[in-house]
C-alpha cells in the first residue's frame, strides 16, 4: 500500500467531516424560532445602514442571501439524522485510512532499520516525507476532535467519542493483520522479482546462443561459397562431391610420389640386398 494514497484519502475524509459539521451546526442554529433569527438579521442590517447611510447593492444582496440561507437551513431540520450518519461514515473512513497509513509508515521504519533501502527517492527524502505525513495525520486528528467536541453541537462530541473508541480497538486489530499482509506481499514480490530476473537471464542467454548460431551459419555459408567458386568440380552441395577424375588424379599423384621415393632410395635398397 502506498502511504501517500492513504494519506490523501484520510485528508479527503477530514474535509468531508469539516463540511458536514458546519452544515449540521448551521441547521441546528437555524432551527426553531426562524422568525427571531430573521428579525435579528433585520435589526443588525438596519442598524448598520440607517436611512442617511443606505447600503450598496452588494451589501443588500449579501443581506438577502443570508436571509435565504437561514430560511433554507430551517427547512432542512429533518435532514440532520442523515448528516449525522454521514459524519459517522466519514469519521470511520478517516480513522481507517489513518491507521493503515500509520501501519505502513511503521513498517517502512522497520525496513529502514533491518533492510537495505532500494526505493526510487533518496533515503533522506523518503524519511522526511514519512515523518511529515505522520505529524500531519496526528494534527488532523487533533483538529477534528477540537471541532466536534468544542465547536459543534454536543451530540457531535458524543459521536466523536463513540467512533474514536471503536476505531481504536478495531484499528489495533487491523494494524496487526495489515502488517502481516504487507510482509507476506513483500516476500511474494521478492520471489516474483527473482523469477523475472531468472527469466530475463535465460532469455538473454537464448538470444546470445541464437546470435552465435547465426554468425557460425553465416561463416559456413561464406566458406562453402568460396569453395564452390574456387573448386567447382567439388559440386555445389554443402558436402564436397569427389568426382572420378579427381579420384584418378589423386591415385596417379600417389603413384608418382611412390615412384619418386623409390627412385631416390633405390641405391639404399640395392645396398641392403
């Protein structure tokens, strides 16, 4: 698993939780006496802009948009249950990806102590990247807790406590299983890399043998062609063909050599007798 991908997923879950908390808070804040909230907005607007100091078009439009937002939020009072469930899901996603990312980082730290690093990035850059991600994940957790416990409606604080306690237990269990899985996958990856290396070596050996065979075949072809051109009487086949004339000439040459030998050594032969 790539810690960068897990970190990005955890970060996305944090953003979703923040948006959900704000929406939940806004709906709760606008619930109930919407008339009172709208009257308070009117009073503040008229206080800031008396008749002698009329508002600009932009200020008036902003005031109208805020009133419409309050009205719409008031209509969504029944939707808080759905938002509550979504927040629980997003919190689960955050803790799940955070625990996975932390497990991967800890496994990377173990490898740095026990194994030779063979990654693409430099060892220092990789280490710094993991340290930063670890600190940011811890900071995300603190920010979420502060927001849900102290800045949002009380029920969201209870939700944070329930989900965090549950994920703490489940996260420890998953961390052990995930570590075992990563180590098993690392062993399989090493075996696969070794097999691929062996296959590549065998392929290069085969290519080399084929190249040698082609060179030898070309050399033999040149030799045979040269023999055909110089000694056409031996035929055009791969194996030279010995003609009858060649055999007779060879026999005659043998007889002549024998006669020369006898002639050169006849005195010695007669003397021996």
